[in-house]
């Protein structure tokens, strides 16, 4: 049993080194387990193992001006009425890692290489890394590439992408002013939702992208992106339009453009969310 645990920990450490995240360690212990002390191989310091919420609290910078709770990081007062449950069951490399000094989008892409880290690579045409300004104040995060994106190698270029471009322009911005990326970089078969192991494997690259850009606002498009970044299993309707803190950026979740294509009546709600983003960024809507 102990040897199996050690093997799993060593596998994660090797994976972290492959992603150039440096030393890290954490354990998602349940609330009825007594905290123990863990030490990464080669490290001289020791720390008590933390629960997912405690570990996230250590990395998230709480901002009282946005009504964030010091005990539940990132959750506004309006959203604290329900518990935000951990999303991923496997150790999160992002929560336990620090920003990589000198990291760049080019370095992240080079680190990915011709990625075969999860099963999504088997059917992809292109890795869809991300597009836009590396100095963007606003980052949009979707769930994963679709057919058109897989062919072109660029996120949000199909019907949903055209709608997103219209949304961006309505905010008084151009597509090249923002940064657009996804939780996973390869197209899931038949456009299914990314699976947990695929998200766990690929999301560290997303977190590094966000760390490099350091936007003022992150807008999560749909449940997959928002659940991944907020580490929750709750449906997006429970927290859509609320402000959260994510490593120094303001984060808001809204409906995915693909959802709006199926449910056009929800466009008004999304526009309300985008207006909140515009207020934070000091933007004026585009005049017709």
C-alpha cells in the first residue's frame, strides 16, 4: 500500500518536472483525516499537508473590496450560501505551484511540444494553444476546441467563435486586444466534454498562460472552464455573474457562446455579465 502511494507521488513529481513547474507537494486529505507532514524529495523544509480549500487559500490573494471570504477563497458573499466543492480529485499542480520566473507563452508552447500526455492527442489534427495579445487585460477561457478549431489550430473560429467575436466587439474591443484559450488544447471526440483526467493533465498549461498574461479579468465561458478554475462541481447557474479572485485577477463566469446559439434568450444575461467586465476595465460599449 505504501509503495503504491509513493509510486503515485513520484509520478506526479515527474509530471510536474516535465511541465517545468518545479518542486511541489500537496495531498487532498479528507476532513476526518489528521493532518500529517509531507516533504518533497530533496527539499529541506516541511509543511503540514493542507486540504484543497486551505491550499487554494494560500495561493489566492483575498480582496475584501470584492466581498471575498477569507475562509473560502474566491467566493463572493452572494455565493457563500452554498459550499464550493473541490472539482478535481487528483492533486492539482497549479494550486501547489508558484509562478515560473521568466515564463513566456512561447516557452509554454515549446514545453507542450507534440503533446501525447493524454488520450485526446490520438484523434486531433492540431494543438489549439491560444490566440491574442500577451498583454491582454481580458482573457476568455473556453472548454476545448471544436471541429473548426481543430482544423485551423485557433480557438473559437466556428459559429460559437463568430458570436464570441461579436461579443468582444460589442464591448468596444477587438479580438486581437484580448487573449482566447481553452482548458484542454486538443479536440475531444465528437465535441464531448473533456474528462477529468484530461483536464487534470492539460490545465496546468492554461494556468501558466494566465500567469504569464496576468490579466485584470478572466471570463470563463461555460461550466467546464469555470468549474476547472474555481475547483467546484456546481452548475454555472449557481455562480454565473459573480466576482471571484483568481491569483490576482478578477474572475467571472458566463454562458458559453455555443449555449447562446441553442438558447438565444440567454444573450441578455450574458450581456449583463459582460457589462460588469466592462466596468472593471473602464470600457464603453461599441456605438451602433
